[in-house]
């Protein structure tokens, strides 16, 4: 057995909770890899809602989804994930899972990056509509200045979530150089787990 690397482990965690027909959210569509993965997990009876602030990311995600024939059950929004609350209200479906792959679009303008402030606002809107047993996975990139601030803001926020209601995991290799990304996963507890 070898320890799962960070990105494959993020997918394993999501796979373990998502079922066909679920409604899930990609908070940072980027090049569309995660949106595509989520669309395959939920299938045509499910729904994926995805956000990105960059036109280039939206276009690349659209292209990837169309090539994979999964675009019909994905709603792509060219706007900040801080609008997630309003979009989910329109959707009127419980949310099983969400993913935040933070930072900037690889190979693109590094000044367009997620920020601690907006990430926390979006997270705060998503947690209440997550179903019990549902999961949010954040992949945190902290090799750049904004990323370090965002890392600290996210860790402070999730460390204070009630133990009664949420289980919060950090998955991180401690001996790798150059600030490799790490995972924070937030599980909303089922009623029977609340005393765990
Ligand atoms: N999940 C992507 C994939 O599978 O290819 C990678 C995401 S990339 C690391 C981060 C993305 O977050 C960038 O495309 C960037 O434009 C986007 N972003 C930055 N701020 C955002 C915001 N407030 N709301 C939504 N997306 C944002």
C-alpha cells in the first residue's frame, strides 16, 4: 500500500460520497478537470453547478464537457463563487458535495487567484445547504502570497467549526519541499454521528 497523493485523494474522498443523481458544486472550474470528474460521478440524472471568474476557464471547461458528452447536466456560471447561495436557491436541490481547487489557473494570469475573503464567503454559503453526510473538499495551494493568506484564513475558519456538526480533516505531506498543495475536507455529520 502506498499513501495516496493529494489530487487523487481529493477525488477518492469525493467519490466516496457522491452517487448518481446527486447535485454537486465545483467552486473553481478552471480547465474543467474537476467539473468533468463530477459530471461523470453524478450522471445525466444529476446536476453539477460550476463557477469561474475567467472567460478562458469557462470556455475551456465548456469544451472539455462537450468533448466528453456530459455538458447537458452541468450549469456553468461565469461569476465568482460568492454567488453560490443564490444559484443553489434557484436549483432547489440538496447539495451532496463541493470542491474548491484554489489558487490560479495553471499557465494563465497568476494575478487572478482565489482569495481568502471570497473563499470563506462561498464556504459559509455552501455549508448550510450541504446534506448531512455531504462533503466539501478544498485543495489549498500556498506557494504564492495570496495563497498563504488564504490558507491561514481557511484553516482558522474550519478549525472553529462545531465538532458536533462537522468533521474536519487535513491531509498533507509534511516532508515535501516547495509548499505542495494539501487538502482540507469538511464532512457534515449525520445525526447518528453527532456524538462521535
Ligand atoms: N478545478 C480546476 C480544474 O480542474 O482544472 C482548477 C482550478 S484553478 C487551480 C483555480 C481557478 O479559480 C482559476 O481558474 C480561477 O480563475 C478561479 N477563480 C479565482 N477566483 C474565483 C472566484 N472568486 N470564484 C470562482 N472561481 C475563481
